[in-house]
C-alpha cells in the first residue's frame, strides 16, 4: 500500500517514480477528473490545491513507512491501524471508526506480515479492548 487517495487529493503518474502503479477503488462512487497541464498553469488556485494534496500524500507516505520500521508484527499492525485512524478515521462515541474496510490480506500486505497473523492479532486486539469490529466489518480503535 503506497497511499490512500480521497476527495481533493491528486493522483497521477507524475507523482511517483514507481514503474508499476495499480489503483483499486474501494468505493462504489469514484470520480476522476483529468486536469490538463495548461489549465493548471493558468489557475494559481488549482496549483495550490494540488500542492496541498501532494503534501498530504507525502505525510501519508511517511506514516506508512513508519509501519515497516517496527520489528514485531503486532507493533506493525497496531501502527498501521493508528495510521489508518489518522487518514480515514471517523470519530464515534467509543473511539475512532475506520471508514475504509480492508481485508485481512490487505492489512497483512500493508503491515508486512501474513493474513493468518493479522487474523490472530485482530482477535487479540479485540480481547485486549484495543479495537472492536462491527457487523459491517469496520474496525473501531477504542480510546
């Protein structure tokens, strides 16, 4: 996982040096808007919005890299959940609900571990009172 793109955050090939770039839409309502370079050059407010979005992506990349710096799988997964809380968290009465639903496999890939380990750790985190998982499979990080 290289990042999460939401409303107003720019996404394009020129923002990466990776030769392969794949995008997966996790929402039913996705709208991409192409902005020609000429239009960007003529609209300073548009350039500012894009610069702010690029800055958000840079911060996000740093947060995601911090996940890989943890030695233990449990620390990596817990750090990933905290990063997701920052990026896609919605405050609820008992904590912060992640608006993004990720499979155990996607969480495993993003935290450099296996799906089996993620399943086990999520169960442990629930028993420890760190998270809850609702009937729509959204994770809430408890306060």
